[in-house]
């Protein structure tokens, strides 16, 4: 082997937005997550509402990961707000 070192590509460090790679152990489950999972298993409807950047989309992706055999629907209502401006 020659004297050159192979440079590794740095990993992307994301500080905002939803967590997509749930299998990497980054997502921390909260008590609310358990309540949502229980509601889905009881065949209840679940709506995620909350302020910006509070983890709604990350929770959605966690649910999608945990509930592989259920149908989840993502509806972005902010589009309706933008049309009214």
C-alpha cells in the first residue's frame, strides 16, 4: 500500500427537520409516543397537532417505522394557510 491515506467522507450532521433514520438509534421515544401507539392499536384515529419544530414529523416517521402494516396518512395543512394569504 502506498503512503497515501484514504479520506473518509464526513457524515452529514443535521440539526433541524425530521429524523428519517430511526434504525440508527437517534430518535428518543417520549411518553406521548406510547400513547399514540396504544391509540393506533386500539383502532382509534390519531391527529398530530402542535407548534412548529416540536417533533410532529419525526413522530410520524417513528410511527411509520413501528407500524409497518398500518396505513398512515400525512396531510400538510400549512398549504391551505399559504393559499389564503
